[in-house]
């Protein structure tokens, strides 16, 4: 799948809306570049999640809001072009205040994002499962949500609240309701610590909810099916693929350093044939033959 050799079917936001209206549990693995997004599509996922944590780590920097809007937009554009998947984009705190959020939404929707996620932390932000988070006033976040809703055309707006850790469940629920009144399409309660907390949150709110099934965090390991039973319509796995890929890369590089050869890892590699099939190498060649001008031969 690529915009260069295939036609994309409508804006991804409309397809994500349809998935949610079909009462489907949307499972969105975290993708941090176009190749991983292609693998997600190949393995049968219908949507993907652009994780700020995974993207930052892929650049060699922590997830504390250092990436720029232009960097994120460029990455999103490549991922959508390559995979065509409806992409939920982690836009952190929106790259500024209400007017900045409006620009963020415009840029990301034009790049093909299906949904944009905004969070209510102060800058510099922290990973949602770490201690020491500080939150903006609820009303300030509501203004950002309202600005995003006004700026979007079809894109879905996801409001994430990090209130559970520093301020407790009551504040998290209160903020979520305020963000819904400001126009948020989907609510993302971050850092919940048990199935009972997820169940309570779903009982307190109406409308689509997103659950974060990250590793090594405050949330216990819960299956997609169980999240569905608890009342969650979207489940993301934001950093899973990056963590596995990084561990594998370290392993093979250590092998080369220690033994001078990668031969023991060949059976665990993606083959050249599989890679070329994934990126549609032959289709690009066919396009080149179809459109390239050839010098005419003289008689």
C-alpha cells in the first residue's frame, strides 16, 4: 500500500468513524515509522497509533515534548501514505495553547491523521505512567479541546486526562466530563491501575473510551476482549513494537560484535523477498516502466 502506486479510499478519519459505529473494538498497535505501519497492516490491524513516546525514542530523545509539530507531521504523512491505515496521532499537549492546537489539528488532518490525541499535562510533559506529572487547569484543557473541534473537518478529537495519578479518580472523571462537554469525541483516561478503575470510569461516562495497554506501567496486563467487556472501544499498544525491535537490534549487534558474523541470526530476519513484497518494490518498477519516456529509435 502506498499513495504512489495505490489509491487511498477516502479520508482515514471517516474509516475510523465507521469502525467505531460498527461497534468494533479498534486495536491500534503503536507505529513509529512507515515500515512498522506496513507490518501492522500486513498482520491484519485495521488502525494504528502514532506514539509520541515511541517516535521520540526512535529519534534518541525522551518523551518530554521535544519533538516539533513539523517533525510529527512529516512522520505522520509518511506513515499514512505508506500504509493507508487510520492513524491515531499522539499530539502531546497540542504544541501550545488554543490557537496552536488549532494549527496542530489542521496540519495533522491535512497529513492524513484520523484522530488527534491531546493531554492535560503541563510542559515539560512526562510519560503518563511516571510520577511527578503536573496538570494544567481543567478549563485550559477544555479550551484546547474546543479549539481542536472547531478547527477539524472530519478528524476525531481524543482528550486524555492524566489526573488519576496526581489528583485521583474523582478529578479524572470530572475532567473527562468537562472535556466531553467541550466537544471531545473520545476520552482517554491515562494511568488507571486496576480493572475495577477501568470499569468505574466506563460506568461514569458515556461515549467512546480509549484504553492504553502499555508495558512496565501502572496498568496491569488486560486483554483486548476484557477491555471490550469493561466498555472500551479503542485499545492501544503504544510502545510494544519499538521495545521488541530495539531488543532484537541490540541482540544481533551484540552477536556481530562478539563473533564477527550475523549468521546465527539469519533465520530470525525478514528476508529480502519479504521486505520487497512489503514495500511493493515490483509495483514501483512497474509504474516506472508504465510512465517513463523512452528515447525513440531512428529508422
